[in-house]
C-alpha cells in the first residue's frame, strides 16, 4: 500500500474535530488559585516579579475568593504575609494572625462553594525564613518543627480551612498533623501533602511575594532536582501517613515525576505551577517573544497530560474566565 491506513491529520482538520479528540481538558473545577494576604495592607500590593499577582488586603482577598467561587474553581490556597516575625513563627498560631484571619474571612465569604486550603509552613512566619525552627547550630530541627506544625494545622482548621497543605518537607509531617487534627476533633479536615517538593530556583518570585527573609537555601529539607526514585519514597511515606491528596512541585520541570506519581498514587494527584513558571511565561510574553495566552494554555495542558488531577496556578481565575467565554 502506498499510503498508510491511518492518516492522523484527519482528526486535526478542524477545531471541532480537535476538540472532540482532545485527551485532556482544562476545567475550572480542576484549578486551584494560590493567593497572598498581607497584614496591614491598605491597598492590594502588586508584585514586581509576578505581573498581575498582588498581596491582598483582607477585603481584596474576600473579593478574589468570591470571584473564584463564581468562576467555579476547585479551590483557593492561602498564604499569609505577617508584619512581625520571630524565630519560631509564633504568628502562625495566633487565631487573629494574618493567615488564620484570612482563612476565616474566605470561609465566611465562600462557604462550601469552593475548597478553602491553607499553606501549612513556617517560612512566612520566621525571621530567618526557614520552613522550621532552628537548633542552636542553625540546622532546621525536624521534630521540634513537627510539634508546631500540628498546632498550626489545628489553628487553620479552627479558622475554617477545609484542607491544609503542609509544604515544609519535614519528615513525618503528615502523620503528626493528621494526629493533631484528629485529637482536636477535626477528622474531616483534609491534608494536601506537598509530597515531592524539590529545592528549586523557580521559587524565586514567591520569595518576593511573601517578603521572605531567607538568606541560605532549603537543600537540607527540599528534594534534590537530580532525584526521581526518591520522589516515590516521599509519596509512599505521605500516603502511609494519611495524605488525602499528594502534590508534585514545581510542575513543568518535574513532569516525569508527576507521571510517576500519577501512576502509583491511589489518591488524587495535584501539581503546583509555581511562581517562577508564571514569571517566565509572563516575562517572555511581555517581550513579545511568545504568545501569552497560548503558552499559558499549553503549560497547564502539559501538567494535566502528565497526570495531575488538579493544578495550582496563578492563572486559575483567568483560565476559568476564558473557559466561560468559550475561548478554550
Ligand atoms: C513554602 C512554600 C513555597 C512555595 C509554596 N509554599 C516556597 C519555598 O518552598 O521556598 C512556592 C510557591 C511558588 O513559588 O509559587 N511555604
């Protein structure tokens, strides 16, 4: 035969045909919007390294959450930027602290129309910027940190979080937080475990977003970008400890890891398209070097295709708006 039986181009000939055979789609319910709320802010403060993203006031946070619910997003993930920090991140436990107050405001605003999630980590709250407390030698003290994480989980659940997201990569964090939540009567508060979280240069813009005080790096607790097998260990530990969802982070440089995790996980898998991924596309687009909208869609599709059930992305609301307008 001079021609192959299959002519794959048949299924690419029109937008309708391509839409019919698309293997993955982007749906608002699969998107989670990360948001920053800043203590004492009178106006939303734009972030230079993340054009279009702001540090919210409590009021503008409420509006963003209401809009996210209106757009049908799956969830919202809150990060707090406190005014005062100390060695042990005390403000994270204060029911009136910026993050807990933000959770309470958002929950009040959206009720059960959207899953309210909160970052459970100390880096925004410590004056040294590490994700845990330090020993006298300046090393991040795993077990002393766990004790605070447990209390932080309870404080967030009490503020109204439906799901907490431990992102500090301490060993045993899921087990300790689960136990603390259960002991306090919060059996229904879910845990989204940042299971395979890599030590990445692509977190750069996030550090501006939370006014991070970090001077060193997180290599003693976040994963080495060279390692694939180790991600399986991290995921299986978190699953054993009771994670309700597992996450891979960052997303785009770790799509192989995401595929591996999606293949073994018996709980839903999430991926976090982080600040640097956002900034790279925005910066290239601002220079006219790539088509912004197409690049955003392609990047999120690739994360879904690699196996993520849900995607945390700073473009969540914008994407949902495009979907609503029939542009996607
Ligand atoms: C830690 C945390 C970080 C991010 C989410 N949670 C920063 C880090 O690990 O240094 C990064 C998110 C992003 O870059 O968009 N609390």
